[in-house]
C-alpha cells in the first residue's frame, strides 16, 4: 500500500476537505492506484538533474511601483457570500 | 443559405463584401443553437439579446469603415475565461453564482477585434478531465455520434464548433484540453507556446502548464483567431514580449523543405489501428507534398503521465486553495466557526475529480513526500523538455496521433481515473515542455468518428504548424464535412 486511509484523512485535513467514510475508502483505493503508477519515476536516475518549474526563462517581471486602476470596493464585494458593505464577513473565529 | 455552416473566414468575406450582416450571422447561430443544442449541450449560458446588441454595434462600425479584424463574427468562450457579461462557473458548483467583475485579457482582445460573444461553453470542472463528464451542469455529446463523449476538458468548445453553434471558440489546454476534444470532434485546435497568449482572467488550474487557444472549423480560422488573441500582456507576468506573426500569411507556403519527425514512442501499444492508419496516411500526404519524413525518438514519453499527474495536481492544490467561501464562490450554510465553514464549503462545492487532484497534489507537496514526488517529477520534466530540444535539432515539427483512440461512449471509463489519465499520454508532453501543438482533422474511423493529427513544434514556432496543418487540410479536403445531428 502506498497510502493508508489515515494518511488520506490527514491530507484531506491539510487541504481543508472533509470526506465521509465511503469517500475516504474510495479515495484511498484510487490514490493508491495512482501513486503506485507514478512510482515508475523511480526507474530514472535523476541525480544532478535540474528541476523545471517553468518552461520559459522569464527573469523577474517588475513594473514601476505606481498605483494602477483597480476594483472598487463594491465590485470586490459583489460576489461575496456575506459582507457588511465595507468588508467580507466570516463566521466567528475567536470565542 | 444557412450562414451558421460557414467558416469564420467565409463569414468574414460576406461581411466585408456587404452580402450579410453581423446581425444575420448572429441570428443564424442562435437559430442553429435552438435546433441542435438539446442534443449537443455545449453551452452553459448564452444570451441572444446581448449578442444581437453587439452585432448591431459591429454592423454600425463596419458601415463607418471601422471595427477590428473580426468585426461582427460570433464566437463563444470556455466557461473558465472571466467575462463580466456572463457568469463564469468553470463547470463547478463552487462558482455557480460567480460573475467576475472584469474580463480576461483574451476576452478583451476579442471585443477589440469586434467579436460578438454568444455565450459560455461547457467544460470539465476546473478543466480537470478528458471527457466533460466532470462538468457539474451538463455533459456535452459528440456531434458525430449521440451518446459519445465530446472529449475534455474543452468539450463544449469542440462540440459547439463542430455543430456550427458558433464560428469558433476559445478553450484552454493544460494537458491536451484543446487538442484532444478538437481531435474527437473533428475540428482544428491549437495550444500555443506557453507565454504566447495571456493567462490573465483564465481561472487557474496548473499555472505552469495552462494556455488559452482557439478551436475552429479550419486552419485559416485558427490562424485568424490566434492573431486576435496572442501577444504580450503586462498583467500576465509569464507572457512573453515578442511580436505576433501574421499566421494567416503562412498558410500557402506548403511543406516543401520542412522536415517532419515521426516519434516512434507515439505509435506504441494501445494505439487504435484505425487511428494509426488515418494518421500514417496523413503523414504520407505531407511527404507527397514535399516534406521530408524522419523517424525521431522521445524516450521519456512513457513517463509523461506520471510527471503530469504529480505536477498538475500539485499546482492545482495550491491554486484551488483560494476557494474558501469568503470572497466569492460557494459557502456552505449553517456552519459553526471558520474552520468548519472552510471544510464544508470546499467539500460541498468541489466535485469528485477536483477533490481527487487536490488530495494527490497536497500529498505530493506535503512534508516528507515533496522530494519523492514533486521534486522528482519536476526533474523528469526537464528530461522530457530536453527530449524535444534534441528532436527539434533534427526536424522542424513532429507529427503523431492526438489521442490513442477515437471518442468512446459516455460513462465507459468514468470509474477508472488512471485509465483516463493514461489516455492523455500523447498530449501531456507539449504542456510539460511548453511547446505549441495543434490538432488537425485527418480522417474518420469506420464508425464515422473523427481522427486528428497532432503537430508539435519548438517554442514560438506556431508558423510551421499552420503551414503543415493547412497543407494536410487542403490535400484531405475533409474540413467541409459536417456531422448530421438529429436530422438537421
């Protein structure tokens, strides 16, 4: 086994996903199949091989530090599930 | 005549010589949508009234001798490109009620070119899938065969173009999501070089792999659409500042003098014999037209599925962390406290495949596994990229199948994620290496399902893809062949 149900639950908690019992069972089985498959990368000796995170050589893309047009507060809040007219509202954090 | 069956460039000519108007073209498209959409299910949203307003404006501009190069042409866009006129759902419950406050750069560019946007097209949720079965709202069907997949993730885009429900469409391609559905639906699709087209306003899946590109009725249409959307955008820090060629000017150049590589590894086990026959015949036609055919090798092809299905989920797990039920998107009702609100909103808002990829990605990036999975995959990505660098010293472009098989019945592989991932083997490498790729129709199976040929070239060498694609299309003469949809 590449991954156990306990590990799937731990990873789900890191990703802020809540899985029920059957979902944990199914995801464990499917992730196990996928992780067993990707283990074929171990066949390749990658010692000393650089990583590729981007395919184009872009050096830092800077711009002048000047104010640019941006969203108005009411536009930024327009899609909020809950707001108070000036900011986003979230459920109570500190009790 | 029914204008909806015209290509984009044919429609443009009729607009230019005054034979028709944008209003008439737009009405024809909506009439076609009315006739076939029940069967195709390509659109998640369309708006005839809004489109006709745009068409009237386009006609007025054209009458004054103004308007952009595509003035008055009705096009549709995949539902992960931000549009302030339409909701942008990404095929997900998470964004079901999300209407962006701004347009993606490519949408702005279409507006500037004079395009009339008809609506938003179905897709696998957050572009994760190869069949469109992961869309939370509708599963488009292949115009060539009822009950068959249109492909994915830009399945709605490919189906709409093949069914004449628009004159062309934009899609996005992270691992084949333009080329694969284009191949399965018998239309042209291009994934440009990474950095050629702005990603600003493209809802992110895997940021080092995602590119926006056209799906079109023929190669010339693809060139005209690329001319409209390509170019540097200061709002996408990965877009590249170099001039955009006039792609439509290279279509007549032919393939004489071009060296076309045929990679041995792309004709391996699991390739459908009818797909192989159609693609090999297409390669012969290119040879007869003057190209030199050489056998080449991309030895790390067998590892691209493993590399992709670590890197793409890793990037996705990070990108999709933004869906927290706070600023936009779905929020679960009646939760107790912030943590539970996060957990339940994400669990109820995301579908199965998205959760699966978030889990794989989070696992591959988590402490103790990062080196074994994410870092290892990123190193093998370098080897895959080097394979292409080697091959493009031996030839100008590569020809191969796009997919190992033609379209299959909806539901056939939906319970087996790995077998679906493996069907992406021929398209993933282009994204991992950042090179451009194109799918051009090259025939049909005995069951009448389309087969595409994939052409790939070195970074920023889209022109040779257009040359070879146009040559193949001209020799085959199948671009005008249309599916029969419910008798219309």
